[in-house]
């Protein structure tokens, strides 16, 4: 007598979804390395407040209460995460001929997901989601291309807010890079030192004097910076690479500081971009610590007689800059 099919369908919501949704978000390079301030409990929106003072708040001791001459200023910005989803459908037939074939079942219609593959599939998709979250975090809805193609398009990233602030005239400082193909197109080996020095030199004094200010650069910019610091590679008449004429970029270490400020290289920062600012001023928000996250694995065999399995995830993500006046950036616009 034939046994009934055990449909391997699972639903995870709230805390039960954390083992799958959390890696999808928190494994993003900038979050895992602390390159951005993270808010995990944002259901709808979060009000970001920043206190600043115009003078030293410390005063000489005295019995009487006396307010220091430096006033405290309060600025705020709104972080509104975007609701996001993952919808994927796979065919169980793809696993019949591989090493897990013996675990999928005995008949075509009776095939099910291999044991533990459900968790593996969710974890695999979580890895892909973290890559997407990282790109959106910095370059969501931001474009430097002539055709208007965005670096990512799921939610507004840090560079989107930077560009909005530049247009509004509220950003601390921006350096315009050439949008015309040529020697000075974007950030090059020839101009990278001047570009980075420019955004540091012209940044607001509060950012220059802050102990937490850092220089955020893209991987392509780091490559050009290392070449610029190491010297120029020349070639022989045979076409073989020769030793650098000044320094050694082939074996030299990766630069970690510039003008005394730590260099941070987020994986998701778009090419030809450099930002000078503070981690506590750059924010990412999500609903990870709420009951609004969800992950589902649904076997469709007894639903529509197909050989498919559907995987769905629900979560949110968004970014904001606390005070755009404390940001200095260089990019193409």
C-alpha cells in the first residue's frame, strides 16, 4: 500500500525566522565590519537625532551651577526602511541526478526536498541577500552612468542621500569628478591623491577634528590609491613587466590610513566614490528584531502537481544620513 506524501513545507516567522533572515542582513560586509550604524528594531520609521556643541562643555569647578557658553544643537533625520521580499522557485528534478538523488524520494510525484536541504537553501539565499543588501546600502538608487543605470535599486543608499543633499545644497562638501571619458575620468591613479586630499581639506571642521572620522573609499579607488602611493609600473621592450620606478606596488602593503584618518573599504560602495565622514552619522535600519520578518519553504507538488518548491522571505531595509552637513564626498555628477 502506497504511503502518503510527506510534504516538506515550512514557515518561519518572527524569532523562528531569525536563523535565516539574520544572516541575510547582518552578514553584509559593512554591517559585519561595523562600517555603518545599525538599527534592528525599525517597524515603520526611526527618528535619528544628533547632538552637537559649538564649544567645550567642560568648565572650571565652582559651587554654583553655570551653563557653559557652548550651546547644544539638536538635528534629526527620518529613516524609513523599505519592505523587501525574496521569491524563488526551484525544481526538485534538479536534484535527482546529483549526489542527493537517493534522499529525494522513490517516485517522480513523491519526490521531496532532501533532508537538511531546506535549511541549506535558505542559508544559500541568505548569502545572496546579504550581497544585495550591501550594494543597496551604499549605492541603492544611485547612478553615475550616462545611461542612468543605478548601482542597485531596492532602497535608497548612502550615496543617494549624498547626491540629494548636494542638489539641495545642504551637504558639507562635494568634489565633482569628470563625467567625460579621458585621463581625468572619475578617480584615477593620477588624481586619486588630490581627490582624497581635497575632500579631507574642505570637509567641515567638526568632521576633521572628530576622532571617529574615517575615509570611506570603493575597492577600485583603493586599488588606484595603492598604485599612486607605490609608483608607476614600466614595461620593457619585450612587454614584460618591470619593477616600479618609485616604490613597490607589487609587494607593498595595502594603505590603511590617509592624512591620519583610517581608510574603510565597504564592499558595496560604488566605483569612483570617496566619502569622508563618521560611522555614527551613517545609518542602516531594518525590522530584524520585530515580528515582521518571515521565511517560507513551500513544496508545490500537491498544490498544482508541479515539481517545484517555492522559497519566500520577507524583511525590510533602508539607510539615512543623520546630518548631511557633516559629510564630504567625491564622485561623478
